């Protein structure tokens, strides 16, 4: 009886910072195959592919088998995920960013015969010889997501379920505005109480960050540091872009902040525009 190719994702449901191996079996030794990843999020389609050669046992494992061509080359268990790009035929400038953190990315994995470029117009559409799915999550099942509308504060609080208290972190993004939750959800899945704090272009907040008072972030730091689920002794702040600049200012001005982790380029630090924010009540 002839072996039928099979592909297994190990594990098949993971947090976004966890590795997934693809284990392929039932191939002929030395067989050329192509593995393709695909996901669709709110109508946006992303994908990647990699070419492999089966070993003497008729197997491929993405953690140990090198990709010989495609979206990435070399040995990388997560290559089919980080190398994803917008699929052909979509508008320019698409960026994959999770909006609804309560649902996973559902990544479809297909196995195709031969070394092919599935995006080439010269290739006919192939029926996959094997398929599987991988669910990648930002928010674990043991995390509670709570809308925050306390005083002037607007955001989302992520709290791990369970007894005791947890380290508190405020999460700030940049000049795009709105509320971005995916990093906060993942940090909470790893044991932090995280406040994803919006500060402009969200609900009834100012339309522009130039109208934001630094006292707003002081209110957020005080509220989070006194939350019953947060371990006493101070909170951390993580920020990206404009949020990183705010994180640095908070570390200077607010005693509640015991650690700030800015994520910005060196030129942004050199040009840190504290004058962009009203410093009416930093004490």
C-alpha cells in the first residue's frame, strides 16, 4: 500500500511568540515538494512558500529541513510565517495587524508537488496533496479583556485569570492613534496585567496628539498601579514610536513608573520632542 503524504502542525494552536514545526511524512525519499502558508484577515490575503527535499525516510520537518527557495531560504521553523507578504492582486501598502485579538490567525498550510512558485502566472493551480491549519493567538484563554472608561482614560485592560497579583504594564503605540491591543494581549498571556492605553483618535479623546496633556498618562499610571490585580511597587511602560517618547517622559516625571521600555530609533531619541506634550501637572 502506497503511503499518502501527510502534514502535521506541532502544536496546532499556539501563542504568537511560540514556535510551530511542520512535520511532513509519506513522501518518496528525495521528493521535491513546496509548502505554502496562507491567511486571510478582514479581506486581506497574505502568504508565503518554501521548497523542500524529502530526506531518506520521505520526511520534511521545517525545524530541521532547509528551504531551498521561495519566500525564505535556510532552516527556520517559523519561516513560512514571518516571510508572509500580501498575495498578488491586492492594493499596495497592506500591513498585517491583528484588530480583533479575541480570535486567532487561522493559517492554512498546503503541500504541493514539486518545486514551484505558486504565485507565478506560468504555473497552473495545483490541488494540494495534503493540508493542515495552524491557529496563532495573541490572547490566551486564561486572559480577561476589559474595556476601560475611567475618568478621562480610554483603553483596554488585559488581566490574567487566577489568584494573586501580577506585574503591571502600560502599553502605548504611536502617531497612528486609535487603540492597538495585540501586544498587550500577548503580554497578558505571559503573566502581566496590561493597560493598552489610547491617547488620541479614539472615542471621545482628542483628534490629534498635539492636544494631549502629559497629565493624562499620569492618571493612567496612577490608575493602573492601584489596580487590585497589579503587584504593588510600580509599573512598567512599553511604547513604540510616539508612544516610546511618552514612555521616556513618564520614566522621568512619574514615580509610579519603575521601568520604561521605549521602542524607537536613535534619531527619535535625539529629537525627543517633549514640547509636543503639555506638562501642566507632571508632579
